[in-house]
C-alpha cells in the first residue's frame, strides 16, 4: 500500500495572504505615522510662532485704557475745564456668575444703585466682552472702602480710581466750553455716516465725548489716544496678573488755551444776577474775546455723569432758558445801539456831521413816530448823545435801507464768525432784496414806513451779543475790521491772530465823529451818564444805550412795567474804553429787563469793563499814577476777595429766550 501524498498549497496560500495583509497594514501605519510626523513638524516648527501667539492671546487680554482728556485753560493759564480723581465701582459681565444676584448684593452696599438698576443692566449687556462697566462714580471714601472689603464675595465687581471731567467755575463758562457726556448710538452713527470707523475707545462704557461748545468742537484734539493694559487671565477670563511690559500707556489729549479771562468771565455772570441776557468783551486791537457769557447759566458738572431727567426738564422748561447761549444763539433787536450805524452810512454818502435836524418830539411819515423828548436842533454828535429818534429817522429815509444794510454788514452785523464753535445765529440785516424775497403784501416792495423803525434798530433787524461786540470793536479801532478770536492755542501751537485785519472802508475821521458822540453819551447829560462812570480817574468809558421792544404795546406802559417778564423791553449797552486810546469793547444785552439801556445795561458793562481795565498792567499803572490807587482793586486780585469765592458764596442762578418774536415798528426811547 502506497504512502499518502502531503500537499502544502493551502498553507502557502494562507501564509501569502497574511503577508499581503501585513504589508498593507504596515504601509498604512507607516503612512499614518509619516503624516502625523509631518503634521507635528508643521505645527511645532513651521507654524510654531502662529500658535504660540494664539495661545498667548488665550492667556492674555488687552484691556483698553481711555486717555486723560486735555485741559481747557484761560488766557492766563487758569484751568477752566480739567480732570479730577474719582472713585468708582465697576462690573464685568463675563466674570459674574449671576448678574442679577451681583447687583442685589451691590445694592445693599450702595443703595442708590437700586434706582438705576435697569440702566445698569442695559449698559452691561451692551458692553464688549470683559469690558468693565461703571455702575457708580464719585464714591465716597467710605463707599470705596466698603466695596473693596466685600469684593471677594462679589465676583465681577471691582473698585478703582479714574479721572472725571471737572468744571471748577461751574456755570461761568458753561455755554462757551460746553460739557462732556456718554457716547450715544447717534454719535457712533454720525461718525460712520462720514465713512469713518469709530475709534475703539468710543465703545468703552466709561468714555465721555464732547457734547457742546469747545468740548465738542475740539473733541478730537482733547480726546487723546487710548492705551491698554495687557493682563493675564485664567480659563474663566478672570484677571490673575498684569503684563507691565506688554501694556501701552495712553496719550493724554492736548491742552487748549482760550482767549477768555476767568476773572472777567466770572464778573460778567455775577452782574446779571437772576436776569437773562448775554455779554461779550473783546480786545479792539487783537480781536481776542475776553468774556462771552450767557445768563442764567447751568452747572456743566451735572452732565458729566448723566443729568437726572427731572433736572434737565426743569432747565429746559424754565422761561429764561439757561441752556440757550444768548451770546451767539440769541438774536435781539439792537434798539438805539444801531444808531451809529445809520450815522456812519449817512456820513459815507456825504451827509455832514455838522448838519442840524430839529426834533419836535416826533417824525411824520404817513403816521407819527414818537421820540421820547423834544430835543430841538441837533448835529450828529448831539443826536447820538441824546439818542434822538427824529434825527436818525430823517437820515435813514434820505439814504434808504440798502445803504444802512451795507454799513451794518461792514461793521460786523448779520455775520457768522469763525471762532471755533458752532451754534451762532447770523441774525438779520434787512434790505430791499430781502424784502423782495420776503414780501409782506405780496408785491415784495420795501415801504417807506419801514425805514423809520429800521433807523432806530427795530423792525426786522436782529443781532446777537457777539456781533454787537465786533461792531463796537471796529468803531473803537477806527481803522481795521477787527475779527473775533476765541482759541489761543491747541497743544502749545498758537492759533492765527487777527494781526492782518482788512481796512474798514470808512474814513477814520468819519468814525471819530461816532466815537465823539458815544463819549458824550457817558458824559454829563448823556443817556448813559449816571451808570457808566468807572471811577478810575482819567480812564473813562464811551458807550451807547439801547432799548428794544419785543412786541407792540399799544396803549400802556412803554417799557412793559407791570407786564409779564416775556413782554418787557430788552435793554442794551455797548461801550469801549479808555476813550483816548481804546483797548476793550463790551456789549451787554439784558433780555426783558424792562428798564432802559442806561439803567439795566450800562452798570453791568461798567463792572465788567472795570475788571478788564484793572487787569491791564499799562492801564492800571496809568490809574495809579493819577492818584486813584484806592480804586484799583477788583474781584479776584490780591487786594480783594477772589471772584471764585464770591461766585461760590453767591446763590446759584435760577433755572432764558432768544429769538424774542416779531419786531415792532415803534419808537425807541434810547
């Protein structure tokens, strides 16, 4: 019997299949290891720097630090808008476990935050991630200490010290400087509407932006550049350390120096008391504005942290309008302060200053236009002194409204000046073209009966206090068309001065006739004599009184005595001094003062002018040399109480309207 044959084909086949599978798996494993090696090499070598940066960003946060806002100073370097330290408490939404619970606990420490809870939640929810949101500012030391003691039990709550905007003179500079306030959605939208990107610091909940006045006009320069703190955070985003080397300091905003004088400005507000109106003083040589006041005023410090709605409503609704800037935004009929304009227009067209007109108590042109007095025969100087309506009505009808309008514009009326802030109203200087564009009876004709009222600063004519100051400065200068300047320097860079003023298109000798008449106004027998005496020896003031009706009275009291405040006359006074070598010009408007320009306007102008003159070294030396040393103290100098102290001790101005309605066609007594 033969041996069975042994076959290995199945074994070999299975072995080959195993080897093939081994090779495939090994190859795949090799490819996987190779790919992993390549990827690891890419991550650790090629992209190492990129991922190191990302890891660092996860570990560190860059927190924006708003810059200190630039200061605003007066011409002598006195701070009129600065920054002060302020304790505050903040909440970081992303670090709180429960915002409502955190605010409940915080409310026990700071009860007044309970009333603002809804606004706080709104601000916290609108803030960027990990951005601290101020809950309350201006904490007392006790409140600040209390929050710090309980901080470990209040996740996401911190207390720190920052800088808050501060206006040391309160309402004295409120309208010209303005104030800062929270950035609103409208502010962001306005920037984006210009095609610009809003700076990141505008989104910082504690940042403030200029809202009105210089604060708004020069906000980019005052704002500065934001810095930042590089802080190390844990996995929950909580700060555990600060990387000082990676932090960037903020760049403070630029300081702005104005031409204003704090003592003159304060005195101007003081003399108004509870009356409403505006006052502007200028240097007739340089055009520098020494004061620009609107009364009554308000405390801009109220607006820094957000004024309560009840307080704002009280200010807005008060009939004397403390929020309105009556120095540039309020327009009024100029009354008899306009008569020198009519006189210069007539002189320019050949009328002799010695020509005499007889005043019999009224001017007749279709009807009788009253003159509150029977002045007899007057030349131009005498007519300005007596403020005779008949004289100037006679000249005005002869030369016509266009000649008067041209001279008024040459002297600065009806204009808006580039002083660095907005809000100016140009007022109205009417002429025949204006009447054609604004017809009364449909025919667009200037009727002769309109001219007598125009001659005495009534009718459609309106001006503001700044324009009156420019007009007076040009008369006082006599040769140059002085232009006003408010901003002296920005960041140490001097702003352009008006050294190259254009020439006035009038013979200086003709202008001198008007100045002589204004000198007579403040001399014995003049309409402004009683209340315009400076008491500074040889240094005297020339001026012109004015009273303007806000409405037709019909029968009844001429100046509105016994009538409601809003129906009383406006009282005006313009002046310059010294008479023999003019340095300063001032305009005063007392809104609805109800008296006369010489009674209400002149004494206020006198007090403001005294401060300016006594602060001028040359003029003060002249006064002292004349033997009037006892009269050379003024509020704010070393010999008298500081004006700031007087202001602080004086009662706050009560919570004034411009654009006082239609101008009557009636006579003006002054």
